[in-house]
C-alpha cells in the first residue's frame, strides 16, 4: 500500500542529495548554501555545534554522549549536502565544526583567486541567488508538506507557481513531487496549465513526472499524467524518459504504471537506451515480467546497452539468487520447491508449458491439492517465500533463454561488445550454472573462451571453488582433458588454481579450519584426477609447481586446522574423562548397597541389569573416546592427514562421546527408579525428563559439526563424476 508517508521517509536525503548540492564552492553558492543549512537542514541546535558556540564537553562529562550524537548528525547533514569535490575535502574529518571551518577556508581560497573556472552542468542557478533567497520560504513550506501555507504564498506571489525556487532550478511542483506530498501536487496541478507541467529543471533537464518517478509515489504520477499525458514521453537532458528513471530508482509500482502508458516505440528509439535501461533495471530489481514483455516486443534489447553501459546478460550474471543453482535449499525446502504449484495468471503467463512442474500441476490440479497448498502457505513459515522464489527462477530462466537466443546470432566482435565474456566470467565466479549452460548450448565455441587473463571457464570455476560449474566438465565427454589444459597469462594451469587458497566467501561455507583444509585437499585431489601428467610438474611464472604452490598457499590454514583440531580434541577429552571417572566409580558404589556376602541387594531386579549394562557401555565408550581424542593430539598433522585420518578419528571420538553421555544418563535414571521405588515414581519420571536435557543440548550443539564431518568424509561429496552429457 502506498502512502504519502512513504515518500516523506527518505525525502530529507533526496532533497539534500538532489537539490542543495554545490559541486564547487563559489562566493554566491556558499552563502546561499550556508543560509539553507542553518535555517532548515540543521536547525539552531545543530548549527550551534557547527559554529562552535555550543560548549564541547569532555569525554568524561555527563553531556558528552548527547553532544557526540548531535555532532554526528550535523556532520552527516553536511556530508550528504555536499558535491563530490566537497566531500573529498572533508572525508577524513570527524568533527562537524572542523569540517565546516575547512570548507570555509577552501571557499575563501577560491575567492582570493578571483578567477573561478565555470563548470557547466555541475551547478546551475535560476537567474541569480537573490531569487533563490526570495523563494527560500516557499522551498521550506513545500518541503514541509503544508498546502495551506503554500497556497497563501502562491496567492501573494502568483509568479512563484512556475518559478524555479532551488539552486538546481526546480519548481515548487517538482519539489513537492520528489518529496512525496500528494496534496500539494493535486492542488497545484488544478491551478496550472498542462504545458506548465513540461517545465524542466536546470539540473539534468527533468520534468515533474521524472521527479515523481524518482520519489516513487504512483498516485502523484497518476495526477500528473491525467493532466498531461505527454509527460510519459518527455526525456531528461540525458535522453531518459520517466519509466526508465523509475526503473533506475527501483520503484516497482511506478515502473508498472508508467510502462502501461509508455509507447513501446519510445523505448527503442535512437540507440534503444531507454529500453535497455528499463530491461537491465528490471532484472536488477526482480521485475522479470516487465523484462520478458520487453524482449517479446523488441528482441534487439537483449543485446543493447543501457545508459550505464550494462547489457541484459551482464545484469543476469550478477544475480545468482535469481537462478536455482544460486539458491541452496535444505531438505524440506527442496521438497516444497519441487511440488509447489505455479498456476498460470497475470504474473505467470510466461511459464514454460513443457516444464515438468507445470505438467505435474496440470495432471493433479484439483481443489484438494489447491486447498492443501493454500493451507501450507498460511500455516507453515517460509512456504510462501519458496513459492515466490520458484516463480522468480522460472521467470529468470525464461528470460535467460530469450537473451541467449539473440546472442547466438551475433558475430565475434558484437559478442565482445555486449559483454558476453565478462558475463561468463561473472557467472562462473558466482556459480550460475544456468547461464553457462545456456550460452554454451547456443554457441558451443564459448566453452573454449578465455573470459579473464587467459583463463578458461573451468579454470575460473576451480579458482573460485564453484563445484556446480566444475561438475559440468564431466558432462562434456572426450573434451574433458582438453578443456582442463592450457595456462593463463601467469603460467598457471588448472592444478595451480586448485593449489591456491579458496576465496574467503567460499572457505567460510565450511565450518572449522580442519574441515576447510579437508575441502581444499579434496579440490586438489579432484582436479589432479583430470589433469594430464605433464601439467602436474609444470612451473608457473613464479617457478612453483602445483603441489609447491598448494603448500605455500595453505601454510596458515594448516596451522589453523591443527589448532582447531587440538582445541576440539582437548575439550571433548575432558568431558569423556569425567564420564569415565563417574561411571567407573558407580560400579563400586552400586545403588541399594550389598549383602554381607557381596551380592547387590537389587541384583534380581530388571532395572539393576539396565543400570549395569548402561554404566558399562558408558565406561567403555568414554574410554574409547578418550583414546581417539588422544590420538588426535599426538598426530603429526601432515596435510594428507586432514583428508581422512583426522576427520575419521574425530567422528569416532564424537560418536562414542555421545554414546557415553546418553548411557550415563540411562544408568542414572535406572538408579533413581531403583532407589525411589513405586512410592516416588512420579518424582523419578520428572527427573528422568530433566536428565534428557544435557543429551539433547549435546545433540543440538555438536550434531551439525558431526553431520558435516561425516558428510564431508564419507558422503557423496560435492563432485559429480557421473554427470550426464549436456553439451551435444
């Protein structure tokens, strides 16, 4: 739901960054800017801090925190109202007063030079600053959103209706539109001629509808378009029309509204800048239905550059979460994703009828199925989000296919011009399998391309540890070894890249330095299997062989892995030793005591047998756990030990530690029931439930590590050597 409040929330920053933004200091604009800062943006309280008339307390004083907060606000206000040149002057200053004094000093230096260079397009005024000072009250009133006071001012000054009241040549209507004041816009539009709405500001040549597109309030745009429908096609100084501006600012509702009114021809006129800009921004802000409709109407937009120099394929390559390969799901999320229905409708008319999911839904489409999923949407957290994610993935894949179809008909020069190689690099780096597969299927020659520094796709995949991309090499067939060959500009082959340490973002996906080292060894081992023998001993430009590079790059990780293993083993061994001590002592202090001949009193009771068995199991498993952790502490910690030996010992140690803890609690509970008897059975039951708390906590805290280690050491792993052929 839209509201005027939404437009006001960010209006202070919008105004400060789009209206009062001197790029360079001149005698006139400095004084006008100073008056604006003092009277409106800062206010008297913060201005006292800027001027230094406010007492600066010591850090130990009571009012220091309040002063520090005010100083931060004042400094921030100064920074956001500065142009690029001015921000550079004060970027390292942490005091509002010092920042202002420094700007004043630089201002005086420029005045002393007498000859100030004119900088066209960086700072524009409306005639002179006397007019700016004259209309400053109107500026403040409009910005505050007070229509009655605005009306009174306009009645006294009719010429102010279309006058430029800001230093960037904005009118009162434009200011109200960007600030999100719907009432002021409605009332002013009633009093204005349609042609008056086409007035452009001096800064950027923006109309009031363009400012409304920036502000993002659709109701304001509706008011303006009803008055003058031609506004949707009037561009700014850079040739961008309102719908493109709305897309750049990510205002989705505004984009959809303006897109429905904008002539499609206006989007592809000239060099297709507007259409390409709208297409790339629609991708950036997940408006794939708009993007698909654009490509259906004008496929040429798929290979056109936006105002920022981006193309559709480059934008898609920066959106890994828009594809299924870039959005990992756990077990239950994968189940929801697989069976979640995607019905055809306003936002889903682009669905591929041949998709398996769509066929599945068509066959089982019945009211019971619909009720079931509606209930899941309401009752189960996250189901609705998974539905939206699946819909987005279908949209993005459909869009990708449209884009790749256009790329496939381009010649080599045009391929480079539209950024296909940079997109391949980014997609490989981010692990977007769909982009790589679709591009190579459309043009198999892409599989040999070298998108960065002489590195091929699979070399980049190894360097950035993108196993989903790397696994594609197993589906290529006989070309596998050829594609794994070759060296980059620094003489590194694919095994050298496996010898380099993983990027931090990939390394931290694995918990614990020891498992990180294990994963690095697994990568090196896997790549070594597809590397031809000559490459294994090949030196790079630094004179290092792959194995030598691996040792040098992973020296620190090896130390961290050793420390992590020892710390974990030490901590667990203490617990295991304590359990062994308790269970050993419990055998000689059996519950209920013994007869004079040494036989236990409760010997013939079943609970006593449970006590003996569980206590013995706890003792033996804890002793085994201690021995396993001791073997970890005395290990040599060679690189290859982290691959199997050390993880296996830690797995055995953790599993036996869990068994010892669980059986110790069973022995404790059996003893309670023996001693308390039937009279206090309820108390024993309650205590038994409490005894399950530490076991449960141990499972919750240690099981994720245990499971990760078992999966990493004995699971199917991250590599898929049985991948199906996909290239041909």
